[in-house]
C-alpha cells in the first residue's frame, strides 16, 4: 500500500488538494476556482489520435499525429498547473507526497461532475520530474463525492479468480468485433489459466446475467462487460446528484440478438445481491449517440455499491487491451489490489506502445485510455499459495477438443462477426450448416469457433471429424463413445452404442463439427456420392433424432445440403472483414520479409480486390517482394477480365485467377512439375515423389520412371523436389510440415489437376494415376504392421499417408483394381484395428462391398481378385463380430459365406469351403457347441487332407486339439496338437507358438508344471519375436496360471499384470476381464480383500455387458467368497443367489452345468444353516422378487439337513 495519498476534490466551481501520509490526519490546501482547461477541439484531437489515426495512417495523418503527441505534454502541464501549482501549499503537498518516489503515492480525483471525471487526468505532467504522473504513481483513481463506503463483501472463493465476461454485440456487423477484448485477454492469461476461471455469458442477455449471478452467489470476483454504454437523460428512477434526471445504461443483447437497454441501477442491484465486487467496462464505440458519457455508467455502479470499476475512456486497440488486461488480471490473480493492478496494466501498455496499422506497427501513446473508479482501495482475491510448484508444470492443459487438426501457419485470425452469427444461429437451432466457397476458410472458422467455445466454457466436449474421405455415422458414434466411456464403450453392440451416444449428446452441451461434408452426397453435382444411400439415410435419421437436444452440430460444406431434411439453420461464409484482412496480410508479409511501411497506399486497394479470400491472400501477397501493389492489381484485373474457363460449383473465380497469377510467377521447373500434386490429397512427401519419378525399383518394372518422364519431360531427385516444394511454400501455395512433408490446401488438388488436364489427355493422366496407385500398394506392403519388425514406424508411415491411401483406395475401387484395393484396405485396416478405430474400418469395408458386390456371385463374376476381396471383407466383418462378443452374428456371416460358396457348385472352391467350415467350427467351439464344432472340423480336415493342403490341415488339427482340450480329453488333444506341430515345425515357426501354448495349458492341468513352464516360455519367445502383443499376453496369462497353481502368487501376479497391460493398451476388454478375474483371485488368496473386490467388479462389468453368463457366474462366485471370508454373510448370500439364478437361466448348455448347480445348492444350503430359514427366505425374496418355494426350496433344505 502507498505511503502517501493526494486527493483532488471538485465541488461546485472549485477544487481543493489534500494530502495524507499513512494514517496521519489529512491536510488540505486552499480551495481554488476551477475552469475547464480544454476546449472542444483539444478533446476531439485527442480522441482522433487515440481512435482513428492508425486506421488510416496515410496522407497528412502521420504529421497530425506527431503534432498531437507533442501537445500531450503541454495539455498535461495545464492540468498540473491547475492542481499542483494553484497555491504554495498545493506545491508543497505534491513535493512532500512524492519525495519518496511517485510509486509511493496514490492520486484520487473526487467529483460528481461528469465533465470533471471525464477529463484526461491521466495526462498530468510534472515539469520538474519531466514525466507523466499516471504511469509512475502507485495508483490513480476517480471517486464520487458524498457516497459512503458500503459494507464488506462476503467470503469469495480463493482457489481461482472467477470472471464472468459479458460480450454484447446487438448491432451485428456495425458493431466492433466480438473478440476485440476477449481474444487478447485469453491470450494474455494463457500462462496463468490455472488461477483464473473465465466464463463467457451465453446468451449475453440481462435475464441470463441475472440467472448466472443468482445461481452462483458470492462466486464471481469480477463482471467484465464488453459492450455499449450510454447515458439516458429520459430514464426514470434514481436521481443522481448531477442535477439532471436520468441514469447510465448498458446495452445487453436479447435472445434474438436485438439491443436490450438495462439501467446501471438494475445491474448494480444484481451485483450487490450476488456479492460481485468489481466491474470492468470496455467502451465499445459504434455510432450510438451518448457514448461519450460511458463514465456515467461507471459512476452509477460505484454509487450503488460496486467496490471498483475499470473503464476505457476511449476505444482501445486489441494489442493495448492484450497488454493491459493481461497484466491487470495477472496482478489480481496474484493477490494485488485493484489500484495496483490497474497501475501495472498501464505501465505494460506504456512499455509496449506499438499498435498494428495498414502501414505496419506504429507507436501510440494510449496508456492513458484505462481509468479506475473506486470509493476505497480493494483487493478481491488472495490466493492461499502463489508459489509455483514444479509439479504444476507437469500437468497438460485441459482441453475438451477431440481429434482437431492443427492450426495453420498464421493461426486463426478474425471472423468475429461470423462467430457471432454462429452463436446466434445455435441459440435458435442446434443444427447449423456453414456454407462457403472452396478456400474461403470454413474449416478454419469451425476450428476457431470450437477453440473459442472451449476457452470460454461454451461447450463440453467438442468433436471434429472430416467427411472428405467418406466418414460415416459409425465414425461419429465411435469418436464420441471412445471419448466419453473409453474402453467400456466397445463392450456393446453397434445399435446400443449409437443409442447411448445419441442420448448422451441430447443431454449434454457438446459440439460436433462435420467438416468438408459436400462429397457425402456427391460433389460437384453429378459426381458419385462418397457414402451409400443407406449410410446417408443413417446420417439423416441421426440428425432428425438429434434435433432439440442440448448438443450442437456444425456442418461445413461448399453447398447447401437440403437432402438432410433436418431443418438446419444456414450461415453463409464470405471473405474476411477489412480489419481481419489487414491482420492476416501483416502476418503473411512478415513471414516473406516485406516491410508494410514501404508499400504504397494502393496496397489497400489490392487487399480489397482479393475480397478477403484467405487462400487468395496467401498466394498473392508474397509477390509483393518483387512486384508493387499496382502491378499486382493490374495483373489480377486482367486475369478476371480475360478468364475463359468454366466456373465450377463451390469455387470462387477470384481464387482461380489468384492461383493462376501465383502459378505463373513460379519458375518454369516448378510450373512443369507441381501439377503432379493434383493427384494427392492433404499432404505430400518429397521422398515419395522422388521415388515415383526415379522409378520404384532400379529396373523400373512398374514403368513409373518412364511414365513420369513422358508426362513431365524429366525425372527428379529428392533435392529437386525439395527446391520446387519450398518455392511453392514461399509463394503461399503449400505449407511445410517438417521432415520433408508438405500440406496441400483442399482447394489446390483441383486447381493443379486442371493444369494437368490442360496439357495432357485424360487417358494419359489416368495411366499416370494408375502408376501412382502401384506405388502406394508397394508402400502398404513395405509397411504392413503384421510383417514389419518396427511396428510403430510402420503404423506411422501408413498414418501420415492416410489421406492419400484413402484417395487411392477409392480410385482403385473405381478402376475395379480389386487387388490394389485389398492391399491398401488391409494395411490401413490393420492400423485402424490396432488403434481401436473399428467403426472407421467397418465403414470402409461396407463401401468396398457396395463396389465389389454385396453377394459372392456378383463379386466372383468380376474376377479372382474381386472374389478374394469379397472373402476378405466378409471375413473381417465376422472378425469384428467376434471382437464384440457377437458370436451369433459371426456365425451368421460365416454360414452365409459357406452357403454362397456351396451354391456356386465350383470344384475349385473346395479349399474356401473347408475354411468356411473351419471358421464355423471355431465359433461353435467358443459357444461350447462341441458336437457341432467337431462336425465342421471333420468336414474341413477331410477336404484339406484330400487336396494335399497340409498347412491348412495343420490348422484344423490345432483346432481339434483345443476342442479335445476343452472337453478335458487331454490325450486326444495332445495327439492332434503334435500332428499340427510336426507340419508347422518345417514351415511356420509362428504357428508353433500357439501349439506350444496349448501344450503348456494341458501340462498344467495334468499338474506337470515343469513341462508347462517350458512350453509357455517357448511360446512367449516366439510371440515376442513376431511382435504379436495379443498372443504374447496369452502366454503371460498362462504363465500366471502355472505359477499360481505352484503357489508362487507374487510371480503369478506379475505375469497377469503384464498380460493386462497389453490388453488394455489394445482396448481388448474381453481378454482384459480374464486378467481382472485372475488378479482378483490372487488378491483374495493374499488376503487383500478390497483389491480383490475391485478387480472382480471390473471383470463383472465387462462380462455382464457381453452377457458372457458362464464367466459372469465365475466372477460372482469369487466375489461372494471374498465377502464371506470377511464375515459379510448377507452380502455374500445375495451374490450366491444371483449365481444360482444365472446358472439356471443361462448356463444350461454348458458342459459342466450339473456341477455348477450342485455347487450352487451346496453353498446356499451352507448359508441357510448359518443364518436360519426366515432370514434366508427374506433375502431370497429381495434378490429374486419371488418366494423360495417348491423343488428349489426342498433341495436346498435337504442338502442343509445332511450337512455336518
């Protein structure tokens, strides 16, 4: 706190200076007459300098600004003379109060007159000190006369500084930008977000304002109003002592976006009732009459009890607001007083004087803009501990954004009015379509809107998904489900998943962004839709069911999507607004090294001609390095006048002309080779371009080298490509990602392909694309995750090329090159499978089936590759069903495959028929249909042995071995497994591992532990060699089983944990449940009962969701025993009754059914004997809803009577 305080008190037509040191009595200087020191021209010049100069710093404006800057000191001296040299005592007071430094002195101006309060007191200039006082004082504020200090505020939260930000823009496009203050404010607070909690009021209506404050009384430290203020002389109500009727008002925004005028008295009452101490006002200058009286709002709020008001006397530039607000809130968050925080913010503005202008950054003396009103010094927030601990820096910033693309090189710029439109559209409708031309910035706006909502508590989870390559509803459902419920989500069937996601979205404030939606139904018009009719219907139905819920959907497209028939709201997107264009242009020019200050005024005309189109700006402005603005304008206008091409749907003519100009300025080599990029999507890899150009192999067996030379005239090395691509980056056509990867804007492949079409025949381009397809097929083979020793590298190599792989997959299907399609889908499908992106993988398979043929006869008629592709696709559908535990569905798929194979009556398909039977046998075995499994296996083995296919026969021997093992016929199992091992040992080490594992299981069950461990270790080593994590986990599990039975519980636990880690990482919950079960049993044996119960609960949740009743009963038995051993007999009984009911209802087909029931009856009889019949019957009734009667009761009672 400052040691000294100077007060300038105005009353009537006089002023008086007083001084107080510490707690000493206040001393007063003589009263002196007051005359307004400035005429209207001075105030107009000051306002022009602060608000208008940098908007158009051309012509005479710079000289006028310099003159005003030179007068600031003179005006400040006039104010100083008026106060501190009005008398000898006033002079002495000032010297005494500042003798220990200006930073030890507060200055307060006290008045009730708006003309006095509105004077630029911050300009006070001390001739002797040769400096302006405001930036150096400890604090400077304004106060009202004759208004007592109100009672202390209640206890406010001290864990975070809580801020309610009200951004009202009722005048739409005529208003200032939505985030003029909020954007720099959020940027400046990014480093202290853990200590600051900011919420933007949505909608910014007075009703919502009241609701928010009443819902959270004594919560907010600050209400920050960013909008319009006024003084209404006709307003009735509180009569201020200014001697006139009326009062200050703030203009909120009604639900429909219209102005909502609210008196300061109404606002202050809400602040007082809800104990909000501070109010921060941004003077929002449009053309509304009376805005020069914004201070009246501030004084009104102070007079009605607010502890402090920070206001802006003039329009504030975003950069100045960023510096001021960031420092202000940073100081408040650190526990400083409001006066100290304002002073620190003012210093920050003074020390960072440069503001953006069309001629580059220019200095502006706008440190005098912020003003403070308060009746006493106030500290709103005192953090318990402001010392940063190192652990706090380990934590990642919490974000609700899911699967969002990275921002571009220039970041997100502007679009404030468009964001305002989106916010208003979503108030009326929870489904909005954002329509705009290609390259106009739809994706950037969607991302910017999402980040804005995320930073200001506007939504919960925000999901981004691109439909450019044919995403479907299953992708949407999978994305949401994975984020919300993690692994548990995948325990359920697709129908249940979709219903759960829909219900979640309808009841929670989420945002779904569906980007690049136009190809879904075919784009441009006449093109084949990316999604099938049924997939489009699913999306349509989902949106209809989605309507009216809490979540929002934002769809971006180059056209309207009326086929959705969901009554969406339409928002049209056009070019950037003038101020945003200038900001983006400044960043582009800075990156290419062009000094804006040296550009002629025609530069602004050039920006207007580019019509705010972001991509046009990106490709044209770099040419200012070698061309002047006028030359560029003439060239572009000539291009527009002479353009003879056909305008395509969803594309802007000016963009095409801009690209033409930029392309023409490239080197001849770049112009010749860059059109090759028209065959790629989203990104391109220089090394891969070189590999194609030089030939995939030294012999050029695929003809790529020769084809490239035929089309482009020469072959290029990697170094050549890097020079060309970097030239394109400098021209704004590409962006560099790193590691020789470059980003291609979605609009560019179309343009570059047009360049190809203009030079070469369609057949030549088609042949070139076929050769490129071959390259990607080879790429997939080289990085096949199952065949690659560096799995992570293989996955990354496929993922980084994912957009191109998906594009080539579609091309292969269109060309009916089924072999290539299968190669690409297998490779990318493995990646999706490993990453748990099953819905995405399934969607691609369903699309592929639509191309190759829904039925086998249709596919087979298209050739052997099509036949094999169909078999692969259906086989993977069955695999998916097995993963989900939907064995009946998997059986139906394999049965259909078998039926269709048989119906073809083709002797050459015997092996395929045998495989189909083997798959059905496997499913029958999994469902414990032993006889059916044996029948299918015998058919398969007969075919394989007869046709001499011993490798396949070995697989059936293996299955027969596991079948015999499941039936506890170990001798038969060993015979079959040894037959399989004899075949595999000479040709397939990998398959030997599975046999060793089964032999280990049998050895364990025969209590031959040494052999069991030996077999399991052999299996483990092979699986690890081949990097098959799932089977490695199986080997770990079996080692756990062996060591558990040996009594080595600690080692058993370690083996189970290693298995569990693998299953959890691969989202394999079904197998993970076995590890939870095993770990629970270990904990039970070790007497760690709480841990055991936790594991059993996790196992139960998974098994119950799968309706795996045999396993559910197994888990519940262990759970009940764990409770019983702790003496919780009643809880255990409830569990045992559930086990009995499950076995009776669901486990009759299990081979050990009679043993299960016998065990259940014995357990229940034992409990009856302990607790008595009455209590047992009561618990039975509570659990089952029925009485324990009839045969069940008789058997339990009989067994009880025979217990010793």
